[in-house]
């Protein structure tokens, strides 16, 4: 075999290899994309702009979901203001700073624009409006339960292989000033919340990931504080149950992440 023949065959093999790699490189991102479903109060949401998962967080168009949670949304010159359930939430496009009832909080990822749609971090907004949020990794489904639901009754939402009991529904009762609400680097975070109504102190029960920490809670009729036991990295849920001073039962809570 001549040197020129060997050279031609080598060049063809290299070209074929480059073509294959180029095709694979183009196809791979499309294969990595997944469809995220969002269920609010039992109804699956439909979006003109599909939800986007970025760095493990789900972003959705700013309306739709929040209106189902009983909130009104106003967008003006890059600033997003959502109001509902006694909460006022403000975010800005490209900014990691947000405010909830006037208190500054830090987002892991800022709102952004895709085409003509403004996308916001779903978990942060839903929890800031007093809703519970669960993620089912097996089905890529976000399940949200909030006071925008008009069906009444008790709620069970599936997530991570188990049910989160939402308890007897009291639309007038909600938590505010929850800490932490998004993420924290502390393994033993200081957990805090205040109530929309005075509660019966002796009825209060607080748990973290199903573990009762009530005996370590400092609480009065308007709020509570507790320092968590050591937590692993990941998502954790604070559950708060009890009875208001007017005799109405409540069961609510919120999620946060440790890094």
C-alpha cells in the first residue's frame, strides 16, 4: 500500500471521527433536557413558556402560578411585585436580592428573561406567599399547596416518596418572616417564624423533617425560635401545628436547603 493511500485513509478516518463527535455534541444537550411539571392545589399548570430547570432550581413565568395562589403580580421596569395572603414580595430581574414584607432576602439565582417571558424562582416565590412546595425527583414534578385553593379540606401532597400532611385548613392563619426560607450554609440554622394570629402556646408543635423539636423551642403568642440539630446538605421541611387563641387548628410550614 502506497504512502499516499495510507494518508488518504487516515484523513477519512479522522474526518469521520470529527463528524461523529460534532453530531454527539449537538445532540447531547437536547437529550439532557427534561420536562418539569408544576401542580398547584391539585391542578397541573400549562405554560406558553415551559418551566426551566437551572442549577437544580425551577423557574416559571411570573404569573399563572401566583394567581392560583391568590396573589396579584405587577411587573414594572424590571421589578416584580407579588401581593397576596398578607405577603408582599418584591424581586428584580438579574438581582439576587429580594424583599418579603420589607425584609431583605438573598436568592441563589436571580429572575431572568427568556424571549418575551420573565421567569422567577418557583420555590422562593411560592414559599414567600405562604405555600408549601415539594419536589418529586422521580417524576420531575413540583407540587404546591397554598391558600389560593378554594376547595377547602385537608391536603396531602406527594414528594420524595412520602406525603406531607397539611392538616386542617385555616385560610386566615399563616406564617411570616420565616428564617431560613431559601438556603443556608449553616448545619445548625436558627429557625424562626411569626404568626398572623396569636396562638395557644401550649398547643404549639414544631418539627424538622418529621423530628419533633418542640421541647427546644422558645415561643410566645406571636412567634417562635429554635436552633436546629445538625442537618445534612439537602432540602429540609419545618412543620408547625397548633391552635390559635380563637380555637382554630392550623398546620403549615416551609422548606429550606442547607448547602
